[in-house]
């Protein structure tokens, strides 16, 4: 008996058109960018039918959140797209704030916008590194991780974590930025545009890169919309849709930036969109630094939704009482509103949405996550049909999926 984690190959009798194969790629395969299984029907090396299979990494985030308070469930969002955990945190907080009617101070909005764009840069750098590696460009992988390491160091200074942050809070952010953090971030911004040019010098006009990406995995704007694609996968097909611009949140309506668009809808167009997005992210971060206003970092509406910074003096000597206070702080807060709400944000991979149904209790009655990776994996069946196996590897990379938010 063959293990389901192994690749299997079945070779039926050849028909008149050529040899037909049934090939299972994955679910544990270096080119699937996670635990993804793809069942292929092949004629030689041409894909006749492609069936993506998810569910090997299912962790039940939505049901877990329904058994936790709104404040407690925040840490679950780090584990969705763990490459861009900060953006997930912000999207979740915005949805809860809309549900509960909580206001956020302007300084906290700017800080959130800044860290979201840092998260976008981290995600795009990792995407470019692995996508290039899939196609055979090793040097780009090393270059991208060089700059990504600087950003992870900055995140570590900001909140003490490098992968799962839980830094945003319902009503603001956990702690303020320091002058040293701002100075180090500015130093990064001063050199980063030249680093993007280094990546582009390596692969932008490389004949192997062009042969593997130009005209491959093409989708028209109509096809991309019908498949539900968002983010660079949709904008690479020429559709101007970016929630940061069209439904701005936090401080995105206070900064200027452009939405990069492609026209051909192929792998190269999606690649170019993300490369230009990195330039725009650096531009947004610079404006956030220059315009960062003074003021509080947590709203007055949510003092009971955030952890206190210090032990209150009146119970400092009684640590057990303080522990009880913390438990009650995150357990006993009851929302004032009932009903349902959906709020979406533009994360690095596309549109991330949180849908809540509230019955007035201190936790969601139902929660659903609209994750871009799940939608994009579904689109793989249409994109891969009629192309080669080698093109399937490039197509998966161009969609920029992570299975953590797909098998939620």
C-alpha cells in the first residue's frame, strides 16, 4: 500500500494521443510551498487536468476562536499566514473594532500602517526568494534573505518576536515605537531601493527567467475576477483593485502611493506587480515615519481589552490577585453590539476578510476567515490546464500561497 504522503505514478495503456499518466505531486513536496497535494492527469508532460487537494494542515482556527474571547483569539491570527503575521493581526483587530464600535488613536493607526507595510516587504522578499529558487535562480534567494533579516531584527526590537508577533491590540497597539527603532528603520529605507535593483539586475531580463515566466499561466482580467483572485494575482491581470486604496483603513488614506498593475496576466506580470509593490511599501513607510503624530497608542474605548503595562501598585505585593485580575480582564468583557460584520484588509497575498456573528456574548458566536491562499489554490486548476509540469511549479510560486491560512 502506498502512503498518502508519497508521490504515486500510474501508467495506463497508451491511447491514440499519447501516453496518459496519473501523477500525485505532494502533499510533501518542496515546490508546493506547504502541505499541498496536486493530482495531475498528464499526456506526456502536458497537464490535462489538475486537482489541488488541501486539508493536510487543518488546525481549526475558526472553531478555536469561537471558544475564546475576542482578545484571546488574536494570537490565533499569527498562525494563519505566518509569513505576514502582523498584517493578519491588524485585520482581525479592525474587524473586532468595527463589531464593537471601538475607536483607534491616530498615532496607533500610523504605527499599524507602518508595520503592515514592513510585513508586506517580509512576505514579498520570502516569496521572491522561493519563487526564484523554484525556477533555478539561487543567488536571489540569498540576497532577499539578507534584507529580510534586517526587517525581522526590527520586528524583534519592536515587540520581542520575529515570526508571530501579536503586537497590534484591539483599539491600538501594544507599545509605542522607540526613537532607535525609527532610526534603524530609516537606515533600512535608505538602502532598500538599491537592493531591489540588485534583484532586478539578476533576473529581470535573464533569458531563462523570461522563458519560464513570460506567457506562462496567463489569466485575463475577467478570468481572474471569476476565479476570485485578489492581490498581485488580480492586479497582474490589469484589474485595479486594492483595499488600501479603494476601502482605506488605518492611515492609508493619509499617505500617497500607487497601485502597480500588469497587463498580460502571466507569471512575469505577477512578478513585476510584487516588485513594484515593494517600492510603494517603502514609500508608505517613509511617509508614516515623517508624519507620525504624537498621542496615545490605545483607544479610550478599550481599556478592558488590553493587558496593563505594569502591575497596579495596590496589588503589586499580591501576585495571585494580579493573576486573577488578568484572567477576568480577558474573560469577562462583554460586547455591547450584536449582529454580524465583515471586514477585509489588503494583506501581502490579497484580500483577507474576517466575518463575525455576535450574540452579545464575550466571544464570537461564529467566525469565518476569507483567506486569499485558499482561493488562489482553487484557481490553480484553471491556470495549470494545458501547460507543462515544469510550468505548474512556476505557477504555484507566482500565486504566492501559504497553507497555514488555507487549511484554517
